[in-house]
C-alpha cells in the first residue's frame, strides 16, 4: 500500500459511550481482513500521563512494554488486536504543551509568537502522523478523548480538520460516536441530541463520514434515513451500536452492521471477501458456554470503580474461557476486612487475588486475607503490592518478625522486608519515574512459576518503586518461602512462592497487562485451573 490511511474517532452527546471499544472492534475487523492496524488515543487533560491520576477518577493506568503509563483504553487495544502498543500510542494535552514549551525554551520558535494555532495543532498533527511514518501500518485509528464541544478538545478537532484537508478524503475519515436516547415517557428514540452533536462538529469544520449510534433499542430504517438526511451522511453509514452482552461481542455486531465495509469503501481500499474471525468466535463460544462456575475474590483498595482493575478483570475472563469456566469475581474492599470477619467473607471462595495499589490504606486487610488463604490452602495470586503483602504476612506470622513492614507504609520501620529501590531513593518528581515497562526475569526450574510459564526466561511489565529487601531473603527462605523469579541484571526478586501450599504465588510485576483474547496470560490460566481444582475437591 502506497499510503497509510487515517481514521479519527470522535464522541458526542455523552462521555463513556465506548469510543475505545468501537475503535478496537473496528481495528479487529480490519485486522481480520489482513490489514495492518494500530490505534492511538489522544486525551485532553493536562496531566503529562495518567500515572499521577486517581484510580477512582480515571480507572487503571495501563503500562506498555516500553514503559509508557497510558490510558486504560490502550489495554482494550492490545486485548483485541494481540499487538503491543507504545509511548506513541497515547498522547495527552499535557505532553503536547510540554513539548511545545520545551521547543520554545530551546529557541526553536525565535522571533515567533507561540500560539495554539499553528504551534499546538502542528504538534498534535505531528504526533497523530508519527506511527504512520514507519510504513508499518496500512491504517491508523486515532481516538479523540472527551466529547465534541468541550473546550479541552478544540485543538484536537482543529488538528483533525487540518489533517483531513491535507491528506484528502480518500486517506482520512471521521467516525462520530453518539447517543440515541430512549425517552420512556414518549416511548421513542430521540435523534435531536445526535443532530446537535454533529452540528457542533461541523461548526468546527469537520464532517463525520460515519455515525455510530449507541442505543438501548434497535434503530428503525426511518431513524436511519432521518439521521442520514440531517447529519449529512450516507444511510449505510448510520451504524447501530446496541448494548451488547459483553464487549467481546462488539466486533461481531459491528461486522453485522457493515462498519468495516463502509470504512474500507470510504478510504477506497479493497474489501476482502471475508474476515478471519474463527479464533475470536471460538473464544466467545467458550466464554458463553461454560461447563463449571467458580468464585474468585478480588481484594483491593479501589473496588468501588471496576475500571480500577480493568486489566485484571479482563485477564480473568480470558483465563475462564480457556478453562471453559465461568468465573464470578467478588470484589472485596481491603479497608473493611479484618481478622474478625475475614473467614466469613473468604470461606466460600475458590481462589483469591490480592490486587496492586499504593499507600497505607487497606493494607492490614490484605495481610489478614493472605494469612487466611495461606492457612486454609486457598489458591492465591498476589500482584505487585499483593506480592509485597504476602512477604510481609509471611515475615510476621511465620518467620516471627512482628514489626515487618514496607518503608512505603512506615518509613523507619524496624524490619523493612519491603523497601524502596536503591535507584528510587533520590527521585523527587513523581510522574513517570517508577520502575516501568518490560523487564527480564529468570525462573527457577523447580518452581510453580516454571510450571506455569514453561520457560526459564520471561519478560513482564512493571510499575512500582518498592521491592523485596534482599537483606531478608535468606531468613525468609529458611521459613518456607522461596524466591523463584529473579531479575538477572539487578537481582531483584520478581516471584515468590510458598511450596507448602497447593498454589500460592506472588509476582512483583503486572501479568494482567499482557493478557489478550487470543493469548491469555498463563498465570491467570493456571490460577483459574487451581481454583477449579479447589472447587472440585471441596
């Protein structure tokens, strides 16, 4: 293909309509037709990256192989496409302005007044085109965060307008995701909010080529004709996006609506006779037709917002499908868990995951939960902070180091079995300075981890500042704990296990980030298998 094509996805009427899922679903359909596709997300907030945002407000922070802290939508992109993303796939207004201001300070704009147009929009356009410069991709889908009409989004919409004009309509197009609300009092779907949203977009000089309409009820042909007429699109380009049973149904629903064909036709690209979605459909068949049901406890500090642990929940879905098992996840807030009620809350669960997090709140609840699963032989997976809490629990209740703790919780604790990493001690800036991205790990051959990975050398993604304190390793290993995964360059303990337990493993890294529909992460697959075994032997 001579030129990379660009698709821009905007949103209107309401936030949280699922632009990321629509973008990922379209990308999946195009990929299934042998086109090379990637997706990028442009977020309008002023944070340089989501790494410093509150999980309650923004959901989880997704981490890429190259160490980018990104929006959780990049997790959807990877899970759908089974292709890694990078720093270039997520850009924020903060990063754009930071770059322009740094150029101004270096004197790159000497003699010029630096303005939103052209300097900010040029920077945005440069980053929108960056992934296409390699020639690796046939199609690049760019999701614009926020809602059309927001002040924060205006520079992005203007950049899209300029790019569509510069590239030409055969090389760039716009998909507008909107809402068709149902008024129960009137008993009908209303198109006026969508008309107003499209009008706002057009007032910015951008014409939508395709309307994807989120709805709770089917859209009639009359409504399609009305939207096509008043929003200035072809009728076949009015796509119904009805509420789905699962996000993994959306690609098939979009295929049924012909979204991929409309897009390829608009971009003047060949439409292959069929899309290869056999593996995807196989996953859905297993997911929807489980043979057994198990119950998993997810113990965390941010359980009120499910998006805080989005990648973990999706990794569980992938692993459940592989095992033809329905996994019911029970979210348990660690702050409200103590030794008096831990048994009543955990006794009926088939497995426990202790989730990542930061700070002191809810720590004791995690430790009590780990003590319970250790003593009662319940399958356990500890992730990042969950792994660190497993070390603290073992040090306190098995080794006898009653004041064992992490220096994250108690800076001058007498027994710092978890301590800040040496290279982190003098870092003052909090944004983007953790141990991030993919790091190597050497797995001991006589270990549960090796049984899981079937390899002595792995790479996993990290996001942390604190680590297992190697000064306590020998003492803790004398009392039944084993460090079975080590970073070969730094000696950092990456994996801990309890050999006296049927299935007990803690990992410093985040395996959930690498689990995809077509390549479920082995740790979650084996954890679900262990929970199944526990369920079947009760």
